[in-house]
């Protein structure tokens, strides 16, 4: 079996490529890169004969379609997902190939789910949102819901480090968008929009992260979870925070100044949107030389790489109010993202996941143990509690 990993030269892509190459059914992993060919070749060298590198601009649809026709499974690791998730999945649909992605942008979901019927008719498995949050969070939400007779609400909270010095305009833009725009929440049985960055809630994580303020963010769980989990579900929320916490406050402040607006305006003879400018500025060497950024880097260094996830499912079991609380600590943001992705991709390859259509992980009712086991191998921990109130 041949697997195409679009965006396989990034940090998360590298982890996915290495994980998928271990599947005995896989004979070749084709990883693409646009302008990071040297990095992609280094990853391929680490894997050996199973790996092949191809240059691809994801906006070159004809070339992408040609590549997809030569493989059996497409993994999409490119970003921002708000821009590329739908066109890449559409191309995989045209190529008649099974598909997995690590999309975490809620705004792409209407376009993705609009292709569900076409994917079913084509007999294709097209699994979206397979990272940490969304992804592992969705699996744990379903896992908790399956332990209850009735589900009232599901609340997801995550935190992570981001590696400030290495982050790209796409990643910075994604986070700015998460906190400075309207974001989804499922409330009273329907999806509503709330202010990104609102709903502040302070949570204490194990040292060295400590107490951190989490806020409503633009992840997809409030849209996808009610699609597949019923049992009377009335509320789904997703709050997030990155470390150090001052970064979250920066996003919110920039949003209050209108600097997350996608509406372009003229600067001399050129047009640029505040959002585009800020996404590039925050990732630039100019910003990193400021005293503010230097302070952030020092704080980040003192905390170190981290990932924290808490999924709380509240409802009833045997007529008694009950909570199922799933907590994952570590290993770090990248591992927490690529491990669920390659594990679920393995399941597609083996046929363990064979549902047809476009869907997210909680549609499957999978046992999360294989992912938890891999996370623990890399130093993460998992705890599950069932609490009767």
C-alpha cells in the first residue's frame, strides 16, 4: 500500500510519516514539501527505503490529483486547514482515495460535511479532525458518553506549549483566529457563536504549567460532537490556552484592536488585511527581537514543552447524576497531535476503520486504548474517573 502525506515535512507531519511507515501493510510513504525539500529529504533518510519525497505546492491541484491517483491513502497535514482542508479533500474525492486529516479549524467543517454524501456514494472513508483537540478529545468525549445512559453536557479544556521561535504565519494566524473571532459552542441543543476568548476559566495543571486561564476557542468539537453523540446532549464547550498565558492575552488584545480582521485595506499601492499582517509579523524576526517576545521566550523556556487535556462528560448512569472525567497530561503538543493521527490512519489501512463518508473520530465509538498506550510510551499519562454526584 502506498500512502501520500501532504505536508509531511513539518514537525507534526514528520511524526505522522514515521508512525505510518511502521505499518506492515505500507510499502511506500510519499511525503510532500513545497519549500522545505531539504527537511523532507532528511525525514525520508531517517525512514529509509520506504520513504519518497516529492515537491508539491498544495494549490497546484492538477499535480496533487496526479499524485493522489498513484497512492491508496491520502493524509493531509497542511495548513491552515481553513484554507486547504476542503480543496484537498475534494481532490482526494475526485481521485477516489481514502483520506485522513489533522484539521482543527471549525470554519472548514460545513464545506467538509457537504461532501459526505458524495464520499458515501464513492465508498470512501474520509476521516477528519484526528489530532489532539480536535481528535483525541472527540474520542474521549465519545468514550465517556458511552459509559452513561444520559448525557447532559461535554466540556473540553486543553493547554499546550507552542515553540514560539519556530512557529509559522499559518500557526500564528490559526491561533489569532481562534481567540479573536466568533467561535462555535453547542448550547441548549443548537450551535451558537460566542466571542472567542470569552468564558475565562482558571484551571490548575501539574507543575511546571500551574494555573492557567482558558477561554472559548475556535476548535470544532462543539460542531462535530452533537452530530454523533445524542443521549439528550444539551451543551458542548471547548476552552483552550497556550503557554505562557500572556500569549492568550496578546491574541485577545489584538482582536480588540481589530487586528484580526480579514478585511483588506490599502497601504500605498498595496492591499493587506490586518489578520495577514499580524500573522506574519508575530512570526517574524522583528517581533522576536522585541523585549515583549524575549520575555515570552524566557517564560516558555521555564515551562518547557507541554500538553494537557481534560474531557468532562456529565449526565446520568442508573438514574444517578454521574461524571466521566478523562485527563491526559503530555507528552507535548506535537506528539499529542501526531500520535492519534497515525494510529487512526493505521486503523484505516488495516480496515478497522471502514465507515464510509466524511466524519470525525467520535462517529466511530473507538476504544481509545491504542492511542493512550502510544502516548504513554512517549512519556504521557492518562487518568479516568467516574464520579457519582
